C-alpha cells in the first residue's frame, strides 16, 4: 500500500501518474486537508481517502507531499504510526532527510525526491537522494515508483537544492519563455493561436534534438546561427539585455530559497 499525504498539485500529479503506470487504485490511499478535496480525489481516481494517521498506519511506502512549511506538523502527527520498516519518500522542496529522520525516530528509511509537474504527461524529471537509513533496495523501490512517469536520476543530497532550482522549478521557466515568445509573435502581427503552435512545436522539436542527438547545446545553437543572419541578431539582443546573466541569478535565487524552506 502506498500513501500520499498531502495530495495537492504535486501529490495529485504523482497519484495520477501512479494510476496511469498501472498501480491499482485500491493500492493507494490519499489524504487532503479539506474533506471536499479528499472526496474529489476518491471520485476521480477511485483511491481510498483517510486521515494522515490512518494512511501512515496502512502503508508500507509513505509519500510526504505537503508544503514545506506544513512538514513539521505532519511528521509530528504521523510519527507514532510510522514503523521502522517503512519507506518514507519526501517530495517537499528544501526538506532534508535529516529533518524527516529526526522527527520519525531511529531507523526509518527516508528518500528525498524532487520531481516536477511534467509527471502529468509521464515526462517528469525526478532526482532522488538517500537518507542515513535508506539502502540500495529503498532507492530501487523509489525508482520503480517514479520511472514509469519520467526519468529518474540519483544525486547526492547536497545537490538537491540546485536540482530544485533547475528541474523542479524548470517547467515554470519554460512556460515563462513560451509566454514571452508568443507575445512577440502577437507584436509582429501573428494570431495568438498560430504563434503558440509555432513556439510550442519549435521548442518540443529542439528539446528532442537536444535529448537524442548527444550534441552540446552550443553546437546545436551554432547550427541555426548563420553569419549576419536573423538568429545572431536576436541573440545579440538577448546578450545586450543580459538574459543569460538573469537566468543565472534567477536559478541561484531559487536554490537559495530551497535551502531556506526547511526553516519555515
């Protein structure tokens, strides 16, 4: 039995992915703060809904999906009900495995995960790190849960905040870029729907080329950038406005915020 405690946006994304991956609804129990939210999850997915304490008792794998600021209260609530042989998976940004272990007692295996919303289309990027008591078996179980809904990568926990800033928040940067490019198309007289189609397909195609070609992004960019052409004119403007530096600063800020989240 798998319990998802705090089935908000990310929790539901994981829930829907697990169901699509073939996990039976009767193998999943979900919790939500509001009764109407819990009922909606039960009707939508056919899963069992319960209190946090009851779900923690029932499950052998417990996924902690509450907001970082709510994690301490949740761990206090479920601590008496989480046996030492359980696997606890935390998907809350900034929450360390040590933070969870200290509140659940000695011996509980904790794996820290940072996933992202493309789990909804089975294209998530999930990075995982083992806590002090998590074994190879626990990491493999976590990978088995997440691999049907995207790519899974093991990293040292010291890199989790950077992963949060890069891939956890990454889809938002992508949508922000798409929004700006579509607005540019409208400025140039393009209908919104046509501009969105062109930008979306261009970026999907570019992403697949980057993933499948094995080429460095600089090489792929240079292949589009002819001397004296339109692309280099656009890139010169991006450089003039320090877009690259802005991205560096933005992602660094997201990383720093992740480091601070565990403190509430």
